């Protein structure tokens, strides 16, 4: 996905300084720009020299024809006698220079792929997201849960004495997933969604699809894998090592699982020439529906708990193909849709303008929508995070013509510039924005809507929920009741001891060896806890009927 090479060619009206300035904002090495220009100049000179040699070769052949027509047969035969030898020398020289030109072009194009899109003027310049990301709007954060001095006890949650639980604990309490069994089957970060977890997942997918369909988006369920050649047109080089799963085949037959429906939708109109007037009147909005697969290589820490950051998840994605004049207006429209959706679920959030040094190469500008996760507040404070408790739910990018150039999606006719030079091709602009990554959204719903009795279901999801899992709590709210006690997480305990991000100060390996020598910490006997609570109920009636039924069920499971 490179920029247009002509943007670096002054003789074609390009402005290399403009590219350098944008790369500086990304904190990229601008020497790459100079190297690309140098390699392109070598390639151009070699091509010019070969054109001259081919012209010389044709001239020699024409010389023989001219002499023959003039009746100078003897002279023509002499020239022809030397022609074979001269042509062989010329052909050898052409071949050598073609090889050099090809090598220069390959090196040039490889470097060109490292050049990012033009950074928009409204993007804050900086290379540290904690310092330079700019909050541009927010909703509900003044009324969020757990915003007091002690975020674990500010408002009653699903834990002991009303403490707020983490999403993975809540998902266990509603019996919504099986993490250990998932890991046994498919390895690290694998999971089984179960019962109410499955119901929530499908409710979110159906609601999200309905939400976008009602706004005029065309639903698209995409292929789950792509050919290597096609993936190379829309994925960044780092994605192959850090994100993409190779699923078989060699060479041109290689296939990769998609990391987002954005990738295949980029190619939905590949090679097409769209009518610019029609596109101006009606941009093409798509709602990508897919399972996404990501390695998440190198990602560690508390965000790996539960189903927050996993290798496989469902996502509903906004995607737009539009006229170049309209992309910034549509960028604002798409983030507004994501805000409306998040707000409808009752999830406090803010929108941030991502700083230049943190943009991926394809994006000219990117908004992230981060939602409130009360369970992360205390952990984030130990890491001195800029916005404790906030986690990304949505990413919304305007990629201008960076992607469409790679897949040749054009609109309108080339227009000459103000110097009268031959006009450039006009490419469509492409934008993408998350609407709902379901697993992460489930985590946020659980943390924000937990109560001592269960998890209140956002009203907009109720029509799409499997009614088996919808109950009514003591306050008349429709919720998913807890059916299991709060799990004991060894990982949580060890992370609290180690400090920031769950990482040991000694570096990890040494800490791991030392921990083996320590005796395991005693854990509470679940059976004794249940019996104690039942005794309290029979003596003073402190538990509700629903809690009593839950404890009886848990006791039966313990006996088994």
C-alpha cells in the first residue's frame, strides 16, 4: 500500500518535501525518502539508456534495408555481416541494465511501502500516546461506576461486600465461558463461550447488524481467508509477523486468515472504475460481518485476562468507499455512528485523536473510542496511565486513497494540474471504523452493568437475547443472574505482587523460578463458604430466595 511514486518525482510535479514533512510527523527516518529518490533516478536512467540501445539496434537494421533499396547490395551485405556481432553486444548490455533496473525498482518499491499516508493537519504531533493523544469528546464519564476514591467499592458490584469485579470474574459468575478448557483444546487465549456468554455474543452481532442496516449500510459477510498476493495489497508488512495466521499453501497458493473484514472489503471493488457522480451522490457504505483471527504477538499484561484480547472474535465493521471530496465529512459520520452505538449500550466513553507517531501507515487520521472499565482503574494507576480505566473499543480511520491505489479502484477522469501537466488518476477514498468487536464489548458491558445479583442487560439488546438467560432482579430489571461464586484467580494475585502490568521487576524468568520454591497460598474452601452462607440464611434470612437457590445448586455441584 504505497503512496504514489510520482509524489517524489519533481519532473512530474511531485513534492518530496511534503512527503518528508509527513514522515517527520510520524517520527520515521526521512533518509528513506532520499534513498527512494536515488533508486528511482537510477531506475529511470537505466530505462533511458536501454531505450537508446534499442533505438540504436533498430537503426542498424534499418541501415541494411536502406542500402538494399538504394541498390548498394555489396555494402549492405558488409553491414549485415557485422550486424549480428553488434546486436549481440547490444543485447548483452540491455540484459545487464534490465537486471540492474529491476533490482533498483524492487529496492525502491520495498522502501516505498514503508512510507506512510499523508498525516492530516488536525492530527496532534507526538510519538507518545500517553502524552500527545488528544481527547476530543466524551460521554457518561461524570456518572461512571467506580469513580470515587476507591473504585472497587464506590458503587455496589458483583463481588464480596459489593466490590466491583473484573470482566473475566463476571463472565465466570454468569457461567458464560470456559477458559481452561479452551486453552486445553487450542492453546493460549483460546476459550469456549458458553450459555449466557453465547447469548450475549449473538445478541450484540444481531443488534450491530440491524443498527447499521437501518442506516443504509449493505451487510457483507466476508471470506475468512485471502490469497497472499491479495493480502499483500492491503496488509502492512509488520502484520505478517505480528498479526496474520498463515493457513497453508506455498507461493501463490499461500492463504492467510483475515484479521479484520476491512481487508477483504478493500478488494470488493478491486480493478473497478466507479462513476464519480454516482459516488458523490451515494457513497458505498458496507457493514462487514466476520470472525477475525489475530496472533497478537508480543501482547502481555492484564489485558489478556478473560476474552478481552483473544486470537479469535466476531466483529461488525463499518467500511466506506467514497468520492475524494467527501472522506473527511464521512470520517466524522462514522465515528458518530460508533458513539451512538456505544451510548445505546450505556457504556461511558471518550473519543481521542491519535497522535501522529502512533498512526499506522494507512491512516491519515485515526480516532479511537475508549470505554470505561472500572475493573482496570487501580491497576492503571500503578502504571501512571493517562486515563485509568479506559480501554479501546473502536478504531476509526480515514485512509484517503492509500488503499484504493494499491487495488486500483478509480473514479472520474484524470485532470491536468495547474501547470498543464498530464493529470493523475483519481482514486476513491476508503475509510473503516469498528462498530462492535463482540468479545471486548461483552467485557465492557459486564463491568459497567454488574450488580450484586447479576448483570443488567442493556435495553437495546433485550429483543435480540435468548430468553432462556433473561431474568428479572429484585429491582425489576432484566438481567443475567449469577449462577456461580466468584472465581479465585491465581494470576490476579501474582500480578498484584509483581506490580506494573503483571511483570516482575527481575525480568520474568528468574521470578518464575523463585516462585516454584514458595509454598502455594491457602485458598478458601468453596464448600465451607457455601455451608456458612446457608447457615446464615436459615438463622437470620439474610439471603434472597434467588441467592439461596444459587447456593444450593453450587453445593450440589461441590458434592459431585
